C-alpha cells in the first residue's frame, strides 16, 4: 500500500474510533446527566472553550509538537471527557469539557495539515495535481469518519437496551414530554431513571476503550511528517500571530456579506444544539426511554448522509441559490478564506453555547419558535447576500468574481 494512503487510513480510522465514542456520548448528555442541567451545561462550556482554542492553540501546538503528536495529545482530551462521565458531577464534567474544547481545534487543524502535506508530497512524486490528490485524501477521510455517528449510537442503544426493567410511561408522565415539556428534572428523565450503574459503566468503558484505541493507532502506525515537509508547513503556521488572526476575524465583519451570514451560521449551532440537547431528552428519552436515542440518531445520520449525496447531485443543475452547504464560505470569500472560516467557527460555536445555555430554562415549544425565527431570518439575510453578489458583479458567476480592495490571505484547511 502506498505509504501516504496508509497514513490517511490511520488518521481516518483513528477519528472513526474517537468520534464513535464522543458522538454517542454527546447525544446522551442531556438525558444521562440531566440533574440541574449538568449535561447540557457541560456541552455549552465545551463549545465556549472551543471558541477560545480555535483562536490561538492550533498553530502553537502544531509548530511545537508536529501533526502526529498534536493529533495524539488532542485525542487524549476527548478521552478525559469520557472518564469524567464515570463520576459525573460539576467538579468532573465541567473541567473535562474545558479540556475537550481546548483539544478540539488543534485536533482538526492538525488533521487538515497532515492530509494536505501528505497529498502534496504524493502529488510531487507522482507528477499529479496536488489539489486533486488532497481532495481524494479528504474524500477517503470523510467516507470513513462519517460512519462514526452510526456506530457510536448503535453501541449505546445495544448496551442500554439490556436493561432488565423497561420504561412504562404513564399518561401523567407523557404530559411532561414533547413541546410543552415540564422543566423539572424528574419528569423529563422518566426513561433514564431505571438504568443500572453497571450498564452505564459498561457503555462508558466501551467508549473510553474506543478512544484509547484511537490514540494507540495514531501513536503506533502514523508516520511522522518528514522534516523538510514539516518546516515548509511551519513557515505557513508562523506567519499569522494570534493577534493578527484575532483581528482579521473581526475585521472581516466589515464585509456586509459576512454580517448577513451570521444568522445562518448561528442557526447551524442552534439546530444541532436542539437536536442533541433537547430533542433527544424531551421527545425520545421522556416518551420512549434513553435506549432509543441511539436508534433515532442513527436514522438521522443515515438520512443526513443520503440527503447530502442527493442534494449535492441536484445542486449541479439548480445552483447554490436553491441548495447550498458549508462550502458557501469558500465560494463567497475565496480570497480571504481564513478569516471567513474563523468567523464560521466563531458564530456556529456561539450558537451551540447559547442553545445549550438556555436548554434547561425554556420549554421545548419556545425553543422551536426561536429556531423557526432564526431560520426565517437566515433565509432573508442569505437572500440579501445573493442579491449583493449579483449586484456587485452583474453577468459574472459569483464563484469567479474578483474581490477588489481585500488583501489575499494564505489558504488553509479549516
């Protein structure tokens, strides 16, 4: 097997093992640790730490440790969160959430950097186009990685369904489920209260072991980047300082299109926060039982993947005005992607923080109204973005338009 492809597969399956654990555990937080909103509060703290981490940690760690060890150490941050759930309390989950948040940004940045260098190296040897090889490597990575949502939730449902006592939800309990859910902890955890500690510890043990295997896979089988390749990438990483990146992120808000995209970006965080923090708790756990969360999330992940493939094909004929995805930022801000994607991470993470922050304070129907309001606002502001694009360059496809007056920044993998 070609050496670079082997390294791509090592990273891919390492992330698969790691996010099999984290993805499944995140879906259970609002139900597993519902007392005083501990689970959703920990997720809110996690994404707040991720915002801070993305601002300055990735370049520093990759420069000092290299991609391989940045990936390995960052993965350990995810394992810490799994360990914190064994004895879930404010003194264990909040600190481990901060640790995970700080490790999240370096993990993804190091992965992107490694795959980019590996693709460039192979392209030079084979005399092929570097972008084509890099795209192929990322395609392999996401092909493997995206299935983690299925395996993590399947594990949780198979283990938690072994409970000897099945939840029998009374009519009185059902009144506290769904859109008009009661805000008390006891009424919303009907389906999870009967789980034994042994089942929970078994699940957490499997998730922790999966994370440990991911770290061992990377440490043992992932090759270090050659020194000449690493130095080339380090020069790129040294270019922007923390303050220059920080200021560029907010300076980019002078672009009207960026400001108009904020509601849409935050909606992504709101919607995902509602799914994992509220929907799983008040619709699934409350009415059916915590063991059904995994099955529900598997259906969501499967349909999401199929729709991504389907809509991707349809968009070739309809254009992005009807169907668009995250690549939107790369198209609109082609000459300054770094600041644009930094804004994307900032506002989406802020959406997560807010959604998890008010999760225990508001009833589900109010949150649904908030989601619908933000979605409608997002549709209007996105329409304004398209209008500005057409108005600024009539007759020219937006993706090929040159953006005057904006200095070009280095392209990087976000």
